[in-house]
């Protein structure tokens, strides 16, 4: 559930990932009495967001191009679409 929310919120510029991280961090604060789960949850969102935004997406868009990725990896209709 939280992964789907995080994926959808990535389409909201600038504040989307932060909004997506608020709810799991609040849930971690409610479930665990200590700070370890809250900090680990926040760190997980921070590390994955930075990795996706600064490493994975530039590599994918640089190699394949924006249109190739947004149109389903190049498969369009019955034949291969370049």
C-alpha cells in the first residue's frame, strides 16, 4: 500500500516524495515506542529516493530516452516501435 502511494506521489514535483514518506514514518512512530523504527523508515525513504532520483533514472533516461521508457519500453501495438 505504501509503495503504491510512493510511486504515485513521485509524479508530484518537488514535494511528492516527502508527502509519501510522512504516512509510513507516522505509522512507525505509532507502532514502535522507540525512535529506531522511525529513523530507519525515514532513512529508507531518503536513501531510496536519492538513489532513484540521482542514479537509476538518469541512467535509464540517458540510455533509452524519455519517450522509450514512457511508452512501455518500446513495444507499441503488434510490432516493435522505435
